[in-house]
């Protein structure tokens, strides 16, 4: 089994994918060493890729930080509690 990728390696591969996308090569699917694949199709995926790159850069800048993903909300049936 291959060794898992480091954050720096993930960032390099994600930036290479973004570069390919922006220069017209448009990589439709990218698979890392762990066998996980990511598919990019359309503008929404490009936005997600840029957000992923920003998250990796932030993680490299401060490895002890936890990514903020928004408030936790609980839903029970049709009611929503904040």
C-alpha cells in the first residue's frame, strides 16, 4: 500500500490540476496515490477546487488550525433548531 500523501504533496497536485484546467487541458478526473478520485466538471467544480487549494494553503500555514466549516445546526423532522 502506498504511503499517504502529505498536505504539501496534495497542494502540489491540486495546483497542477488547476493549472491544467486553466490552460485548456481540463483534467476531468484526478486520482491520488490512495486511490481516491475527484471529478471536476464545470464552473462549480472549479470553485470547489480553488476552495480546496485555499484550505490546503491555510493548513500548511497553520498546521494546528482546524478548518471552519460553518455553524452546526440540528434538525428534527420539519423543525430546525439553531
